[in-house]
């Protein structure tokens, strides 16, 4: 490490110094340039600040539209309690939430796998088919008829999903293990 690097490491920039203010101004100019180049039509039509406001209003509108769509599909429940609106998941919405979390989960390390084993009685054949469908959707591969494995760290999500959707926890076992 040379003297300059040591000095800069020892003495960081002061919050309101000329150098810090100049760095912040350069950063804003770079952001403005990138924004202007990425949305030239909006910038010409509304100006730089007007284009940003337009995009913020549009995002708010699109989020409200998606919220109405989720409510119409039965994924969320919106209630008014006193002067406040409360939003919560329906059962289908919670299932989809857990599914989306598990699809975004990280892979397990060191050759580990997540194994789900289930033993659903023959009297509940429809439930058994639902479990297989869910496991396939979550990215599991079938090892045997009732043993499925996946390389993602989603054991906790699967446990929450199964305990909320299916009443008997005795039918399902979830493990994180290594292949031999």
C-alpha cells in the first residue's frame, strides 16, 4: 500500500467538504445523464423533473391496478377497520407468497439437498396429487413416488406451506441432507 492509499484510508472525506459536495454533484449529473439517455422521449416532453414525476405517478397507478387485480383474483383480502385499510393474504394468496419465496431461494452449499418425504393415505388421493403438483412447481424432482429432492434451501417454506394448507403434519417429513 503506498502513502496516498494509506492516507486516504486513514482520513475519509468530511461530510460537508468541497470535495464531498463536488462528488455528490458529479453523481447527480451522471444520474441525470443516464436517466435522460434512457428515457429521451419523456425528458423532451416533460423535462427532467417532470419525467421523474410522471414515472413515479405511473408506478403508483400500476401498483394500485395490480392490487385491485390481486383482490379480484382472491389472493388478498382488503378490509376497512375504523379509518384504516388492512390488507392480508387469503389462503390462496399465502400459498402463492410462499411459492414465490421458495422459487427465489438460494441453492444449498456443499452438495446438500432438501428432501421431502410424504405418506398420504390412499383415502386422500386428491391431496397426494396436490402435494406432487406443489413440489413440482417449487422445483423438486421425484426420487421415488413419495420422495422428492431439490437443491434449493426451501425446507422452511415448504413446511409453512404444508402446515397451512394440509391439516396433518404427520404425513410430511422435510430434511436437509447430503448425497452419499
